[in-house]
C-alpha cells in the first residue's frame, strides 16, 4: 500500500506535487472557516460569532480606513524592542553561563524558579512601576522571550565541539578571539532556533499584555472592540495579528536559511 | 654541532595521565617514556582504549599531564602551540568556513596578508587534490575529502611536528593507500616529525621509521620496533619484501598479546 503510493507520487511532476501539498496543508483551515461560516447564525447567534465573510469585510474596512496601521506599528515596535533586548541579554547570559561557572551558579536557580511563571501575570506589577503603555509591554515581551533564547544559547555554548576549540588553539587562537572565531559561530544555529521559538511567544506575550491594560496596539483594539460588543472588529483584529505573526515566522525562517548556508 | 639534526625532537619521560571527572579517576597513561627524533616518522599502535589519543593530545598540549614531562627540542610544552599540528580523527573542520577558509585559518592567526594566505593555502589544496572545492562547505564533502582538508589545514601553517590520530581510519583502501603515499612524500619533502596513531599494523610499518606498541589499558610503552625499509621502492616491492613482512608480523604478534590477553601462557 505505502509502496504503491510512493511510486505513484514519484510519477507526479514536482511543481504539481508542491501545489498539491500546499493545498493539503491549508485544508484544515478551509474546513474550519467553512464550519465557522455555517455555524454562525445557526448553531451560534451571528452577534456573538460573526461569520468569516463579515470579518473579512471588517478587515478590509480597517485596512482601507487606515485605522489599524498605527496600532499595528505600535505592537510591532513593542515586539521588536522586547525581542531585540531579550536576544542581546539572552545570548550573553546563555553563553556566559556555559563558559563561566559563577555566572551559571548565580542565574541557574533564578531561571529555574521564574521559568513556570506566566510572564503576563506580572503585568499588574509592571504597570505599577512603568505605567500603562510601551514600557510595560516591552518588559513583558522581553521576559517572555528571554528563556527560550537563554536556554538555546546556553545549550549550544555548553556543547561546542571540544575538537573545534582545540583545532583553533593549536593554530594560535586564544582568549577573546576563541570566543569570536569559534564559540559564537558554533552556537549561532541554536541561537537562531531560540529566536525562532521566541517570535510566536513575543506575539502571545504582547497581545496578552495589551489586553490586560494598554493605550494602543492590536491588543488594545481587540479589548475595546470586545468591551463595546463590536465582535466583527474584535475578530478582525485577532485575524490580522495572527496573520502578521504567521508571516513574521515564515519570513524569519527564510532569512535563517540564507544565513546558515553551511549547516 | 657537526651532525645535522632536525628540529622537532619530542621527548616524553615518565608520563602519567589520570582523568578525574570528580566521581571517577581513570588512569589512561602510566609510566611512559619515549623519544622521537626530529624528522622521524613514529607510529603508535595499541588496543582500543589504551590511551593513544590521550598521548597525542598530551603532546599537542590540549591536555595537562598528571606527572612526568613532555619536551619539544628541550623545552617543556606549555599548552597548544603552532609548532605542533594535529590531524583529527573526526576532521574537526570549522563547518561555517569553506574549504579555503579552513585551510587559511592558521595563516590568518599568523598575520599573513590575504593574498599570501590564499596562495599558500592553494598550494596545499592542490597538493591534496581539492582544487575546485575551495568554496564548498565541509558538509558538502565526503569523509576522504574532509580528511584531506584537515591535512591541508594543518600543513598550511607549517608546524614542525605533525600529530595524526587515526587519520585514515574511516577511508576505503585505495584512498587510504594514496593518502599514505602522499604523506610519505610530504614527510620526505618537508622535514617534519610525524607521530601517527593507527590501529592498522600494516599502515604503521609501511609508513614509519619506528613503531611503538602500547599495552592495553592503562597504556604504557610495550616495545619499540625500528623499521628499515628502502623507501625508494614501489609500494608493491615494499609490502612483498621479507623485511616488511617480518617486521609486520613481529608488531602484529606483540599487539595480539594485548588484544587477546587470555591466551597468554
Ligand atoms: N575525557 C575523558 N574522561 C575520562 N576518561 C577518559 C577521557 N578520555 C578518555 N578516557 C579514558 O582513557 C582511556 C584511553 O582513552 P583514549 O586515549 O581515547 O584511547 P585510544 O585512543 O587508545 O582508543 C580509555 O579508558 C578512556 O575511556
Ligand atoms: Mg583514539
């Protein structure tokens, strides 16, 4: 059975195969959308579950009126700054922990203890310190993204092939140079994997933070639309931020492939 | 001095290496003394786990001895140095560097200009029959090619002592033989001391002036056999000669005693 299907798949031209796979990948989403369209107004009242057709119309309106852009920009800015900070701090911390025992001892317990805390639980506290707005959102994104980045960098730096370090040393590399010429390049693939894991986390953390309290951003639009019972707008904003997150991950993956030609 | 002596004299005395990972102490090398003349080709054979790699890495300066000493041309070694070059069993190429960039690494560290680096590296890339692969990454190469890149990388920065850890172990017979012959040529041309670890007795005898057999774990020197072959002959003439066969059998028997201790009287 499986042999037969493999052989028949081989006979199909590659572009057709890719197109087929693409369609197949999107089937669940299509089914979900069709069910949603059907359920809206029958199983569930359309007021609380607006049909996809209405949501799409609403998205169009948000885009045409330009209302969504400044909020989207604010959200992306917060994600960018929070993620950027977590990469800078996380890579240094992760590699530092792997190379220096005191750093490891100092942060190991702290990280283990703070790991299971949902970072959005800190929003009320962050608001107390930083007020409602960008600073709080950035802090939450930063904290939520820090761990996957630290852990990946730490693991990678712990497991740098000893022979590569030796090879560099025998050719005269030492100290800081060893870091730059061997440890960093050897850990880059895993650091980039950590960033890949952090991107969706950044979106989740940001929208959650903005939902709890904010003055601007996509989370703010979702919250205010929900509060006044404008569910089509609420859904439209959820779809917009999901799509943006999806393309952010895809774009990042393409970029990563380009950078890591040697893996 | 009237007699011509080459640099690269390695003198190992009363060497001991104990691995201590906190929980367990493993004596890998015990009471080993061995002298390798400058320009000599010395092979080390011994059963698996007897400490051959450990010995090589001690000479390379990657590991610190527990007691005893290793001197190169009369000076105790102090960590890794560019006077010694290792060819690793698993190649240890930098995966993020192309073939050319791997081979120029050592020259980069020694401060050569870019043009000098490239022209020097190209010589060894050509010597190792890697022309056309300068811009490939290690992942794109076969095992035999990777090992040739490893050899080119080490030869390029011109260490006077080559330390080779079962470098041809993973290669098929024809490639192995061709690299063996290339190595003999290089050694003859470049006046290097070679310390060559292998588990292949024929390879050891074919290549070396001296073969040291090590005892099984914990490893120490069992015996040293001098090989006296006329290297101007062809491979076929050498390996079919009585001298070669007898030496090979002696070494093989001696090694056999270590790998099969239970049949000893
Ligand atoms: N890093 C290490 N820590 C502890 N024991 C080791 C380590 N490296 C090697 N050994 C032990 O030392 C002995 C010699 O190992 P090795 O030098 O690799 O032998 P060989 O190269 O002859 O096969 C073995 O018993 C091995 O288990
Ligand atoms: Mg070994």
